[in-house]
């Protein structure tokens, strides 16, 4: 997986871009697990209680390109929120946290969803 996370100095938001290697797409695991399986996986990996969880499967249309889309949004008890738009071999992520926290959550959550995930060799966090 390749991963870049950016935040903005005057705002507490961050944006992540993920590029998965072959076989690392977390979409199937997200849909394979029911809410009863996904929620405890997230809570144990992030060591925080989930207060809201959204999962959807659909289509992302960008111009003439149609991509399969898996949407995952997690809100934690402490108010942190993370949203993932997963397109198979890539994803983008949004958070109401800074870049450092967002980066750690992405790595931790993707590792929990995709055992054997290759972690980024280079840490790219922009502020």
C-alpha cells in the first residue's frame, strides 16, 4: 500500500490518498463482515468505541469512467470521524483530525481489514 495524508494548518481536517497493491483491496472484507463483525474489528484495532458506522456499496461515476465504490464511515466516541471511499485498487479518506492521527488510523484499520497488507515504506504526511 502507498499512502499520503495531508492536513491544513488553519483547519482540523485531513485528507488521505491510498494506493493498494494487488490483492490488498479491503472492499470484500468490509462487505463480508456484518455490522456485528465490522464494529468489534474496528473497536479492537483502534482501541476506541464506535458510536456510528456507515457502510455502503455503489458506483462512482467520474466523467465516462465508472468505478465500483465501497463507502465506510466511522465515528468514534471521542468525536473523531473517518470516511473512506474505496475504489478497488485505490481509496481516499477524510477525517476531522490532524494528519498524524489520520495516518495512524488508516494504517491500523487497513491492516486489520487486510491481513498481510504491505505497509508504506515511506511515510508521507503533509501539513
